[in-house]
């Protein structure tokens, strides 16, 4: 009898990333690999950071844990570009620091807040594979505090880094094979990743991610080609080359409206079409006004 193989799901997939790092053993090893320090007593916390009032932005984190010594760590996996990841990480950490400080408590009691962002796209702000960001004085270039610390891991960086063993797992694109790895913790993680890849819920999340990615790519291609043809025809009729740009802009609006009606998030639409939140809101507002007429 031929053994049925589980499908391959990469660690960069949202579902499998969260599932693996819900296991303290693998999260602990990953954190020690990135932070280069011994970690004891991890406690998993609610990943929902509630908003303080109706006008504030609510936040949902991938992984949030607290050390035995009181330090906090946020871990985020970002597959597609959605605005500034470093800005979002510092926002999360600041919000978490505000939330954890109790009334009457001395500021000296505030612990360290660490963010780790794993990026599966090339962020030109971070050329190295592992980038560490802290607060410093712009004149003296001296670090003023280590209370807030962000590690940005750019998986698309062309610069190598042999100090991070977990990078091998994040960059795996074909199969989960324990024989490729000598480290015992990585072997154990690969075994778990192989099991998780066969989990129906994980597969469903992966299928959804792939479908959204393919739908976006197909729609962008179709609408761009159609927009160019329409714009060219209008441009020739008017005797203006601006017609091509006008046609593409028109089709871009149609893509935005279609994706919005499908229920996709604003962040996903903006990052997929490479447009700003302001432009998205402007397009949707125009569409609402035209439909109400």
C-alpha cells in the first residue's frame, strides 16, 4: 500500500504559522533563535487588543506571549505588503504598553515590549535578513531605552544570515522532510508542520489564501488589459494618449468595488492593488454616491 502524503503548506501561510507557534516548544525555540537569549515560562495571552473608544483602531495579533520575568513579545507573519509594517509593530507595542500599565503604577515597573515581524515580501527599508530597531538619540546616536524593540525579518533579503536557523523552515517551498535538518528542535518542528499540513482546517486557510491571491492576479490582468484596450480606443477617438491612463483608472475602480463587495478587507485590497487607504475610500465614496442617485 502506498502511503498517502500530506499536502505541503509553507510556514509563511497564516494558518500553519499560528498553529505551529501555539505550541510553546516551537515558539520558545524560535524566540531564543531570534532574540539570542534564554526564555523561561511563556504565557499565551489574548491576541485581541481592544480599542479604548469607538474612534480608536482595534488590533488582532498573530501571537502574543509574556515571559516569566514580565516581558512581552508579539510575533507577526506578513505575507503581503500592507502599509508600513514597522509603524504597525511600534503601534502594537505602544498600545500593549498602555494597556498593561495599571493606575498608580510607577513607570519604572514597565517591562520590555518586543515585536518580531516576519515579512514574506521585499521591504526595501530593511536590506538585511534580520534587522533590529530600537529608540535612540538622533544627535548622539546612543540608545535611550530598550523598552521597545522590533525585529524585522525580511525573508526576501538577498543578504545571508547563518545565525538564524529557523530561516530554513520559513524559506522551505517544496516539502517537509526531517532528513534535511540536523537540529533536533527543527526536526521536531518539521514533523509537526508535516502533520499540520494535512489538517483540513489548515488546508482550508491555505486554499483561501491561494484563491484570494489568484483572484487578485487574474482580476488585475483582465481589468488592466481591458482598460488598456478601452482607453486606447477612446484615446484614438479623442486624439489623446491620456485615454489609456483613463481606461486603466476606470478599470482599477471596478476592481476595487468588486473586491470590496466580495468582503475582502481594506488592507488586503490596498496592498494587492498598491493603492492608498485614502484612494480606496475615495473610490468607494464615489461609487456609493453614484448608486444612490
